[in-house]
């Protein structure tokens, strides 16, 4: 975790990238969260928000393995809310850090 004038930043790992990470695994205050913004075939585009899930520790551990599949990862998780994509802040690379204030923006 790092902190600067923009708040607290958390390291994350991700799968799927289109303009920004679309499947994110991040730890915050001892809890593993999975943020998912999967392509919606019916809309033929990405939704405007991330669904945010809390993952059990064993599921999160398995997901961190470099060769792990993330398909179906939400089945073991608990949906805790949604957050608009445009309210999620990433580091300049879009691939290493996410600002922790995302958890204050959850709608659920």
C-alpha cells in the first residue's frame, strides 16, 4: 500500500484489459475484493460500472496463482455493491495501483 496526496493506493492484479483493467483482485483492510466489469454481449459493450465482490480467503489465494483461471470466480464471492467505472482511479500505467477510495464509492 502507498499513500500520497491523492489518497491511499493499493496494488492489484488483473485479467482482461480493454481501455482499463476489467477484472481486478485487490486486498483492502484484510479483505480480498474482486471488481468485475465484463463485456455484455447483449449491449455489445462494457457496462458503466464494476460489480464488487468479497472473496473468501481460499478463493483469493487460488486466484493469485499466475496460471489461475478467473472464470466463475464470482460464484464463491459475495456481491457487496457496484461502483461506476469513471469513479475508479488507477495509477498512470493503469496496471499496478488502484485508489482505495473505490470502497467508499460502493452503492450497496
